[in-house]
């Protein structure tokens, strides 16, 4: 076998594994960042968030291990089949990394949308709460005025009866 092809196949396999690990690394980093933000927002959900993150990390590790085993198998095959397979694998790795980055971007956009919707709901709740407080204040003022008017009216009536009794 040509030593150049053999050397190139080993180098290409290493590059393929390295490039293939970039996407999951970015995705896991994004997931960890979002998990920390989620725990900061909702400390009571920390256990569930950590468990989900841990499960995702184990899943990614399993995928990475499987990818490494595949890369090792393919590296052996590249040594046999030559340079064209190396180019194909490089292209596949680049495409895989691009897809992973796109998925990460989509997840990030979904998270931003969720946060925007959450903020809108919180603002609506605050507006409704302020409106209800204002209505309650108005109602209390009206009831207080009505009560005062009735007390005054009753006192006038009592004074009128007392005056009749004296006369």
C-alpha cells in the first residue's frame, strides 16, 4: 500500500472525528447554558433540568463513542480504498457539522421565542393585576362614599325625629 495514502487516511480520520465533535460540543454547550438559565429562573426545577441535561450528555457521549468507532472502522477501510473515500467522509463530516449547527441555531431561536412569549404573558398579568387593583380602589371609594351618605342620611332622619319629639 502507498504510504502517502495510508498517512493521509489516518490524518483524515482524525480530522473527521475532530470536525464531527464540533457540532455536538456546541449543542451541548448551548444546552448547558440554557439549563443554567432555566435553573436561575426556576430553582425548584433544578433536579428535573439537571436530569434532562445529564441524560442528554450521556446520549451525546454514546453517539460520540459510536461515531468514533465508525471513524476507526472507516479509517481502516480508507487505508484499503484510498483517497476518494477520505474526501467523501470529509464532505459528510462537514455536512453533519452544518446540520448540527443549524439544529443548535433552531433550538436557540425556539428558546428566544419561548422567552419572548413568557415575557409577554408576564406583562399581561401585570397589566391585568394593575387594572384589577384600580377597579378595586374605585369600588372601595364608591362604597365608602355610599356608606357615608347613608350614615349622614340616617343621622339626619334621627335628628329630625328627635326634633319632632321635642316639639
